[in-house]
C-alpha cells in the first residue's frame, strides 16, 4: 500500500476531483438525448416526404411528359433540360454556357448514325446540352468540323450542306422534324420537314426556332431556343456533315439518337413546373425537397438546406437582457465551452446543390416501394445531412420519389445549448461542493490537530502526565476519540501520582519499625551474647543501617519535593556556586581528577544556590561512581540568555533508550552485583527536580566517541545589564 504523506484536506480535495465525472455523465446524457432527437428528426422527415408523396399519388399527368415510363435511360440519348439561371444571349459565342460547361456531353465516334465510308474515321464531333428558362428550351452545339459547307443561296434543297436536324414528338403526339441550314453566319434559318422521314422536301420556314450560327476556327457554333410547347417527351438532334461543296453528299451523321422515327428518338426531361408549384411551400423552411422520376432524374426541387430558418434555431434565440451574468457567460464561459463544442457551420460544401440526378440507398429503397432514410457527411465533413425518401405511386407502379433533406444543425444547436446549461450547473455544483468539502475537511483536520496537540502536551518526554486532555462535547467519532484519550490520560496520571508518592509513603511507613528494630538491636548488643550470636546481631545491625540509609534517601527526595513549593529564591552568581563546588570536590575526592573550564563574565540567575550545589553533588557523585581513571571534565559557558553546564566522564555507556528514564524516581542502571551501597535511583531524580524548579533542562547522552557519558544542563540567566 502507498503511504502518501498528504494531509486530510488534500485527500478530500483529491477525492472531490471525482466530481469531474459529473461533466462526463452529463455529456453522455446529452449525447443520448441527441440520438433520440435525431431519431425523431428522421421520423419527422420521413413523414414530410410521405405527406408530399401523398399529394403526388395517382396524378399521371405530372409524369406523362417526363418519360418516366421508360425502363431505363441512356446518358447522351435521353436528355435533361437543365434549369438555367438566366436567359441566353443568342450570339453564337457560347459564353453564356461556360457555367454549365461541366454538363456538356461530347458526341463523337460512339454516336455515329450514318457514315458513308465506314473505313474512314469520323472527323467531326460536337459538344451539346439543352436547358430550360422562361418557357423556352435552349440548346448549344459546338461542332468541330474541318470543312464547313453552307447551304447554297440559290438552292431549294436545305439538306445538301452542313446542317442540324431536330426531331421531336410534339405534345399533340405528332412526329415533327426541323432542319437548321444557314447560307452564312448569322440568324438561324429553320425549316420544318415533312412528317415522312424519307422526304426532305418541301420545307416550311419555322420562325419559332431562333438562334445564331457562327463559324469558328475549328468549325461552327449553333445556339438556339424554341418554345417548350413545341417539345414533347421525345427529342433528338443530329448533325449532318458535308465535306465536298461540289457533290454536297452527306458523309457523316452524328446525333443524340436516330431521328427517323418516334420510336428511335431519345427522351427529354424538363423539370416540371406543376410539381414545383406543389412543393414550393416547402422552400420556407430548412428542408430541401426533391422530386425525382423512377430513374433518379430531378423533376422539381425546392428549398435550401443552408437556410438558417430552422425551427430549432429560431426557438433557441437568446432573448435575455444584458445582465452581469450574461456578459460573464458570453465573455468567459462560452469561449471556454466552445473549445470543446463545435458550432454548426453555414458554409459547408453542398455537393448536391445543382444535381439533376440523385442516387442513394434511400432513393433506391423508395423506388422499390418502401420509405427510406440515410445520413451522410458533407465532403468537407462540416455538416451531417439527413435524407428521407418516400415513393410516388400511380396505380400499382412507382413513378418517382419525394426526397427531403435537412442538416442536423438545429439539433446540434439544441445540444450545445443543453451542454452550456449543463456545464453552468456542474461548475456551480462543483465549486460549492468543493468549497463545502474543503470547509468540512478543514474542520475535521483542525479538531484532529487540536487533539494531537493536547495529547503531545499531556505527557512530557519522561512519560509524566503534565496536563489533562479536555474532552470534546461533540458527539461524533472524533469526539469519542477525544473522550477516550482524556480518560486514558486521567488514569495514567493517577497511576503516575501513585508511583511518585510511593517513596514518601514507604519512608513514612518504614521509619517507625526500622527504629524499633534498630533500638532493639542496640539493646541486645549491650548484653552478653555468645560469639556466634554476636555475629548475627552485627549482620542485623548492618542491614538495619542500610535500610536506614534508604529511608534517608527517600526522605531527602520527599523533603525536596515538599520544600520546592515554598522556598525563597534569590539572584546569585552561578559561576561562583559551580566554581566553589568544584574546588570543594577536589579536596573531598583527592583520588579523582577534575578538569574545570568556566567562562569569564557574569552569569547571574534567579533561584536557590543551595539547590544548585545539591544538584552538583548528585551529578559529581554519579560521575565518580561511573568514572575511570581519566579526569572528570566540567565546562560552564554562556550562550545568549542561558548557561550550559556539561559534565563528562569516561566510563560505561548509557543503555539504549534509557537517556530519559534515568531521571525518573527509583530508576537505576547500576549492576546489582557490584553495588557496595544501596541505590534507589533517586540521585538523578533529585537533580531533575532541581533543574525543573529553575526552569532548566537536563539530559544525558553518550560521548560522540562512545568513551563515556556526559550530562548537559541548560539554565536560564538574568538579562545582562
């Protein structure tokens, strides 16, 4: 297990970091909500397509003219009249068609209808497209022909030159052919041919076909327009090429389809204005509606998926007033949130904007008679588009499909608003929760520290009870712990008091019987005894003397404890007291050597000099008993406001973990077998009492070279004057 040294408050703060799970849970909830909203949007869009398809059911006239009854369409043969953005200037320069250049279809060797010499490669080709604008069908031909042959000005034949043939089935069902053959560049000369495909004469001028013929470096351009009411659902174009201006025989015919009969003509699809009117109302919302035939070709289109008129966004507009909170949110919170969130862009790439033919699984599903939907990502990955499709039924046949498309911008906006509010609430909860946890942890930590301080101050380094623990009144676990500690310290104090008073009680209780025994032995020794009896009496007297010495030592400690409470203190010189004591010891113990070093200067302290002398007696006696032949060293020096006395002697070392216990009452480390006098361990105990009375400190430790023991005394001194 890791034991990390951090406090309770830090741990609680770290645990409070689990509140960070709340944003993740909230995001997951909002994400689930978004999925349900998307599912609802999908169902709504499918319902929209179904409703529009219902309006188009069983209305075959909307599709009769659109060649929707074909089993399949062929690109290049079946034409699509693209909606034009404006009128085309009929000048033959084809500049107005540049924006539709990608829709041009090139007709060449694969579209040859007739080739006089099959072994000769086809040397002409052309690019072509048709479009619709304001009731007219526009068309362009860019023909690449090396030999341009115009119609002869004096000839009645219009087919002995390069020309364009337009064949169609008119709305009244008649097969009609028109020929465009110019004698020079300029306004088109159009004629209607006989209905019999084998006949090319006589011709009737057709003024409804208007346009321009313009020769170019590579051939010639034809630009025309004709009313839509001239065009049915069948349409074909063919370019006739004549290279020899003398024989004027047609060498090659290239066209969109064969033009000799209605059956051979291709189809033309013109976007339906009737269907556009039906779905026009949908252009006022954010949905884009398509109506396609059963080949996927667009019949009508309405709406724009980039429009910002979604019901989602309009309902989420912020109408709140500019308050301090709203300013703070917009200036600080929202920029922070939108480092994670993304705003739905309006400038995404719409790949289907100008599409004339649609495909997809949902469309194919609709053309198979079932409703379908799909999601797709725009090419720039900025938007997700939801598309739904429903089939259009005529009798029991699917004639087309209604397709509706919408972006998920509204839902994403709603999701962002929900996340903004969620983040606001979470930040508030986390701030308040963290603050509450911090205050709670601080309260607990403070109570525990207070209990710790009381416990450390209750018992000193010697294990004595100095003060009681004040029990807490709070009724919780920490309060119970405080009351338990107070109870334990109280019991320990009672036991310590019993031990401390035991010596005084022993000396008091044993003194009388010892005196009786001693007086009895003295009377007995005065009588005439047998020599053997005298020996026992002498041994008894020796034992009583030792017991008397013990009682004196006990009494000395008891008296000292009693006298300390009312002794009179004075200011005295510590150097004089210590120096005098050491001079006396040198006379008293001549067999021992003393090394004394006392700093010069005044060291005055407040206390009882007799007790200081008694303290020195105890320490010197202890040093002499444990000392070897080496001198006993004493130093006295002043350090700031304290005097430090060090008394060192060579000899046995202190046992481990006994440096503090030796100052307790009746604790001795002397070996019992080598003692010549009784020792109760009261000498150092008395020394400690005297030191503590003078507000000093005494401690014992082994010398750094483990050659002996030294006592270090620290005593407070008076201020220097």
